[in-house]
DNA sequence: TTTGTATTTAGAATCATTCTAACTCTTGAC
DNA sequence: GTCAAGAGTTAGAATGATTCTAAATACAAA
C-alpha cells in the first residue's frame, strides 16, 4: 500500500524544484532516491546503472539532466576527485572528501571550507571551494599496518 | 654566447631525471622552461603552443609525455581546477590554488595542506591533498566593488 | 660501428560530458 | 475536455581532454 502523501524527500524535492522553476518528474525522483539510498558518491554512470534497475527505460542523457537539475536546485553537489568522472553527493553540509587508495571508497570528511577562510590573502572573495584528500582510510591503514608487521 | 655550464634549472632537471632513470632531452628542457618562464598554470595545450614557438617540431603527444616525466621526477605538479584541462605548476612548495572568476587567472595561495591535518578523523593517512578555491581575486573584487558603487 | 632501449611523433582510440533534434508529457488557456 | 506551448526525455552525434599504438628517431653503451 502506497501512502497518500509524498514521503519527506519527495516533498522536499518538489519544493526545491518548484523554487527553481523546474517540474517534479519520476526520473528526477528516481535519481535522487538512488543518491539518498547509498551515500557512496557514485559517478553518473553508477547512478545510471542503479536507476535503470528500478526504471529500465531511463537514459544516460536523462541521468545527466537530472543530476544537473538536482545540483541546480541545491539538493545535490558534484564532487571532483582525480581526473575521472564527477561524483555526486546528497550531503549538502559544508564538508570535504577523502578518496581511499586502498578500498577506493570516497568518504565524507567533516572539514568545512569555512575553516580555510583565515588563510586567504587579503581582498580575495571565495564563492566556492573544494578540498580533496587521498590516502588510506582508517580501516585500510590498519590492515596495511597489520600486513607489514606480520611480514 | 652560450654558457659552457648548464644553467641552474637545467642542472636540476638533469639530476632529477637521472634519479628517476629518465634521460635529459631537449623537449623536456623546453617544456620545463615554458613552465618556469610564466608561472601562470597553463594547460597542456597552452604549454604546447608556447613550446612550439621555440621548437616548431614538438608534438602534443610529446608535451603530454614531458609533463608526465616532469611530474614523475618531482619538478612539476598537476593542478585540477574545474572539470576542464589539467594545469601545470612548477612551484613544488605545499600550496593551494585560487581560480578567479573575474580574470580567469589561477593564483598560488599560501595555504599548506599540512594545515588540514588536524581536521582529519582518527586513523586516516593522507598521501596527497588538493585545495581549490574559486571566487574573485583582490584586483577583481576591488573593481567589481567600484563598479557597483558607481552604479 | 652495432645494437638495444628510450623517446618522439602522428594519428587512432577512449572516456566523460555536452549537444542536437525528435518525441512525449504536462500544464494551463479556452 | 481540447489543444497549443513549453518542459522534459531520449538516442545518438559531437566535443574536448587525454591516453594509446605503432612506427620512426635519437642515444648510450658495448
Ligand atoms: Mn560528500
Ligand atoms: Mn601553483
Ligand atoms: Zn579504504
Ligand atoms: Zn581576477
């Protein structure tokens, strides 16, 4: 049985889209649902695969369009690690990203770009900033330490 | 009259290349010279154009190869701003980058990634980090303030 | 010299993304 | 309800940056 009233994320989606003069569509709902379900910073390609499993007719072009719409209306951020495909994150708090070279996962890091402000030279006005870190996450660091001590 | 002994950057280049098992070549020398001459974070394309003006037979593939060799032997860093082409920087000190939306220039910012260390969650090991900032540089901010007050 | 390897080169291939143009759906006069 | 206008979706083409490939060239050591 489907609830009469929209779920909370759907209501939020509807309002945000409307505020940007955009329509609520099944595809945008699906793409957002994918991002909210597993917060692992998937690429557009990965979003496409996951969305397609629920909505077989959705196209890659639409996934790009939806991700763009969601980004525009402030529900999703693009994340740029490495040179490869952009990743997408539905966590809109001011945070940074850490890409683990061991497991490949992209972790949210509670490091606000606000913290960088005092380091800037006089007169510069920052409108947007991005911090990307690379290395070993706690789990992978522990494993690699264990492996090397075991020899 | 050309000096008998190699210039300082050439000596350094020779040593660094040797240390990585790479040869000193005219193309690598030229590409490094381009980067040292104007430290404005050019893209590979821009490096190609500048190098070509001195060395008309150099190819784009070689510019990519040389930039790669210079990066490997620690004389140059790749800088990733936006989604576009990578930029190259011969300043190997721990610093960050600021892309001005007014004039398009990429400025070095004296913000060491070391400063981020204390913000990391326990157990994470950072091997590399990059901070990219966007906004208005001091000059452009001043101009835009002047323009808006003049109405 | 000779010979093996590193480097350069042009062009093809690849990858992510954007664009195009046709089709479909929604909305809001009438 | 009908219908036109606009918004959204779609497949596939086009683009831009980079990497790959294979042949030619330059080098360095034997
Ligand atoms: Mn995130
Ligand atoms: Mn720099
Ligand atoms: Zn890990
Ligand atoms: Zn500027």
